């Protein structure tokens, strides 16, 4: 991390402001109605334009009929929650919006849109991935954060949740573009370095062993890529976006400059491609790292016991985001904490949690566009 003058705003302790959610007021129903209504509308659009809006890798994995039933359920629930807001007398505007979204979704075909055979264009957007991942993540992690909260006073809809939702949406929707770039990076530029007999030997190992090897190789690469981003001022300005949230929760980890997503994915996929692991081992790693990336930022003190020595827990990664001087440039690993022990950047602080999170120094601008432009236009960034 590039040291800057200590400042105020981004290093303030998290406060309890945001949008409070209480049962019986209608706001929870209203938000659920809008979310499910919007997700239903996007899902219907995915049925209409699967070649453009869905992820090829995912499409092979799920049966379309189950998705149709899921869509029907989502629409019914959006209507039910929307109607409930009128009975509860609060957040009626949200409820009406949710109901209107379902009407539009039904108006353009609903769950009955016929999916024809289609040719896959070079690039498509992962709206299906976005809806499914957001649905699964929000259900699981909001539950965990309410059941084992680290900071119970921090609200689910805390300040800047909308901004992080935009980051979440953008980085998920661009999944095909990221895959395109990283595939070109590894196959197009380094295809010549592939050793067939080495790859055959690697693929002859059991699947679980290959999974562990992918995890190790990927995390080792990620460790050094991450560390480079902290130590090189120009890269730090890109990575600073990930460090600017002053509050940690499951959604805060999504705050990541798109250039960082491309950079880290490209360097991580390179050794995996070169070593030629089986697709099942790579898929296992992708699922693992997606879950862990969300979990390690979550606002939870869920006890992990001895597992905390084996995998990166929220406790370890919260310290990576800490603005406390002792924690600067510590705990780089995404999955395997022994890498930090090995390279001398491990900070344990067992039983103690950071006082404050965020950037030490001049705060970053707020807003998705401003933060994306920040590394390129900020003149005082490396001083
Ligand atoms: Zn970092
Ligand atoms: Zn992080």
C-alpha cells in the first residue's frame, strides 16, 4: 500500500446508518418484490436472447425446465410480496414497482418463451449467472450475517450497498468478456509453452488431488499478483478501489476495479492452462473461490475453529482490509493462509478484530464511474 497522509472520512469507524429493515413495515417485502420482479424480467429476456445474455459454460449445466419453474416461482413471490406492502401500509411504491416488473415480464412472454437453437456469438453477457449467483449469495450470506454477526449494529442495507450492488452486477455480467480476454491471454500468447506429456501426467492424477493442486497454483499466483498491486503505486491505485469500503460485508468484496478483475483472472488462469488440469478440477476451484471471496468479506464472526489455519476466514481477510497500521500489507492470500506465513506477511491477531477499514489517506471518489477513472486521472495518487 502506498502511504499517504492520514485522513478522516474513509478511516472513520463504521456507523450504524443506512436503511433499517424491520419486520411488519413493508420495506422488506417491497425490496424482495422489486428484486424478484427485476430478476424475473431479466430471466425472461435471457429466454428471448440466450445467445447474447447467458453464459455458455453455465447453460450446459442447468435444465431449462427447472429454470422455467424457478421463474414462475419468482414471479408469484414478487406479486405476493408486492401485494403485502399494501396490506402493511409501508413501501407501497416498491411493492407497486415489483408488481409492474412482473406484469412487464409476463407481457413479453413470461416463463413460456420458446428457446430455439441458436449460434453462440463471440461474446455474451452473463445475466443468468448474475441472477443465480445473487439469489444464492444473498440468501446464504444475509442469513449467516444475521445469525453470527460480527457487527450486529451494521445494517444489511448499509451505506454504499447500492454502489457495491452495481459492482457486483457489472463484474458478474462481464464474465464472458473476462473469459474471452483470459483465454486469449493464456492460449493465444502462451500456447507454445504447453508441454503435452506434462499435461497428460497431471490429468492422470485423481480429481481431488488435481483440485488441491489448482487451488495451490492459483492461490500462489494470486498471492503475488495481489502483493504486486499493493507494492506498485500504479497498480495500487487500481486495487485501492477494493480497499476503499469502510464497512465489510458479503457485498463489499465485489468492489473491484474492472482492470483488477482482468489482471488477476489473467495471471491466475495462466499456470492452470499451462499445466492442463482436468475441467472438473478447474470448475471445483472456480466454485470454491467464488464462495470464499464472498465469505471472507462477510460481516460475520462465524467460528471456524482449527480450519482458520487451513483456509482464509473472514477474520484474516478483514485484517487485510484494516486501516490499522499493524495490518497494512498483510494477509494477501485469498484461500491458503500458509502462503502468508511462508512469505512473511501473515498477521493473526486471534480473537481481535480491526477497529476500522478502508484506505489510509485521501479517500477515493464515490461512484462507480469516478472510481473506475480514479487510477487514470488522479494526479496526487502516488505521492
Ligand atoms: Zn489488497
Ligand atoms: Zn478483499
